[in-house]
């Protein structure tokens, strides 16, 4: 079994995935707020 050395793992892929997740979550949240505002303006 190989020895584990702390801090050697390449996390570039995980960081890009997390960045994409945060970006998508932000877009969904902004879209949801816009839909709610639109619904309030047209008295849905």
C-alpha cells in the first residue's frame, strides 16, 4: 500500500466543478427571484 502524503492531491477538477455548481445555483436563484417579482407585478 502506498503512503499518503498530505496536500499532494490535484484538486483542479473538483474546484472547476464546484465553481460551475455555484454559478448555476446563482443563476437559478436570480431567475427564481425574477419570476416571483414578475408574478407579483401581474397579480398572479
